[in-house]
C-alpha cells in the first residue's frame, strides 16, 4: 500500500509539472503573439520590385518531456526541457522565374544541458541551399541541397506535420546518416541533387509529380558498398480528388486546418540506388516504396468550421545485404532498415475559439516490422492547441510503446530488448 501511495504521489507530481510546463507555454504564446502578428503584417520581406525580393523567417520547436523510468536511477520519471528544432529561413526571387532558398538548422540541440553538451555539441548548419527554376505549373526544376521526394511524413518537415512528434517510422537513407560524404547519404532527409516537379490538371482532380536524381549513399575506396558511385533516383505521384494542395514546390503538409477546403489525396513514392546498402563485403541494392492518404473534411455552415483530418502512411524498404554486414568495422556498413512500417492518426479541430486558439484532440498509432529484428509499436493520444495554424501551436500528448527503448535506428538481426514505457510531453511550435 505504501508503494502504491508513493506511485500515486509521483504521478500527481508529474501531472502538476506537466501542467506548469503547459501554462508557461501558453503564457509565452499570449505575451508574444501580438508582436509576432505585427511582424507578419510587415511581411518580413525586402523588395526591390515585384519580381525581386528576399525574405527572412524562423522556426522553433521546444519540448518538455516526462518519461517513465528514464531518470538517472532507472525508476523515477525523467523531467527535461529541450530544443527540438531551431531553423532560420531565407527565401528570395531574382526574376519572376528564378528563385532561391537557404535554410539552417540547429544540430544536436535536443541533447539538453550540462557542460559541453549544451554549447559544444549544438551548432547551426546548412540543410537547404536551392536554386529554383520555376517556369510554369507543369515543369519546374530545383537544384542544390534539398528534401528528397517520396514520403509525405519526411516532406512535411518538422513544422508541417499534423502532430508535434513527427518522425516515428524507420528513416530513409538521407535521414539515416549524418554525413553527406563517404559513408553517408544525407542529413534530415536532405541530399544534393536535382528535382523536377509540377502539376497536371486532368478533367477530374489534380495530379502532382516530383522526380529527383540525388547523390545518395557515398562510399570511399575499399570501404562501404557503393564502389561504382551510383546515384539515388526518387519520385512521387499525388492525386488530389477534391481540392488541390497548395504548398511551396513539391513540399507537403499533414493538415491544412480547413484552409484548403475538403482534401482527399492519395500518393505513392519510391527510391532506388544500386549498391545503396550493406558493407564493402556484403553489399546490396536499396529500394523503397511508400503510400499515403490524407483526408480532410470540413463540417458546419459558419465561417469557423470544424475540421476532421485523417492520415495514413505505409512504407517498405528492401535491402538484401547479408546479416554478416552488421559485424563490419564501424562506418563500413550502411545497415539501413529492412521491412515495413505504418503510422496513422485522426484528429478533429473544434470550430469554437477558446482564448486565442482552437483545440484539436487526436489519436495516433505507429507499427514497425523489421525483417530480421524485433517488432516495435507506439500508441499516442493528445491535443493540439492551434493558435495560428503551423505558425503557432502548442501540443500536449501521452505516448506508450517501445519505439524509443528498442531504438528506432537499431535493426540488427535477432531479439532487441526494450521495455514499453509511458511518456508525457508538452511541445511549443513557433514560425514566422
């Protein structure tokens, strides 16, 4: 009885701490929202003329996490504040059809505080550097370092997903490694290459496409599988049955909060690279296939309508390298995930505004099946407090599963142990 009483006190204390974090986030949002709106009204744009301009923006995601049995003693709830993402956006136009994009990210900001990890391991670095040739609706070309087309979850980026905790499924090659050179295939699903994209309007609906040629996995002499310097080829087709999705270039979103009207989009994507997986001695071609569905429906007759959103994404990776590749020297094996996974969520945005925002409760489930390793899964329930779409949003949610303890990057053959545990999180997202 005493132990149960202590556990109840711990859970109560945890809820109080999470509530404090949520109140602090709300207070920060209220105090700064009017300043943010004032800045947005100025546009953040320096214009030479209608066709020549440059804009500067930013994005921040911060989070409070309380995870069961993850404190130093292995028994108490951990309680941590962290920076998830911190980006600087620079966009511009040279002529009506020539543009550019330059974005940075804070690398390793989420490691938290303490000594060298707070400052020494946190640095701002380049993630996007794109030269844009935007000719018309049908044919456009982006060249440089950019998102690899294919999966909606990845192309939503960290700020345009329906839920705060975005990337739960196994990572694609450009997100699996932190290097662009030998032994790596990209960073934050960015890679160097070229992407053709556009939209064709058939008699019914809208068809969007993106086709890319990227560097993919790079290897050095006698080290790594890609000894012939093969390239990665990727593509995506999206058919919108109702209204079109309007995003910059070939980017995507996980919700439109009703602003795009009713949406029913079905998409398929894939990629291929010869000798794109495995080690020098045990190499394999890499191939991926993904499919996703986004459905958004507006309800009500008033100006502020309720919005139901449903999302489902499935993916499959093929990489037929020998299991002996896992024993290769460190850095030699690009032992990417082999198997399939899916994630799905449903959410409803209430039409009534409460204080300065609208509530959006949701539920989510993610399942990962590895070909030769342990299956893992996670259930999530939470609520978003939507203040200004993706520009200002607060999320409070609970997760239960073993995606983190089993390790979503570890797909070595055999049983990989990891206990299921609960985590309470509060996230704050700002963009300008």
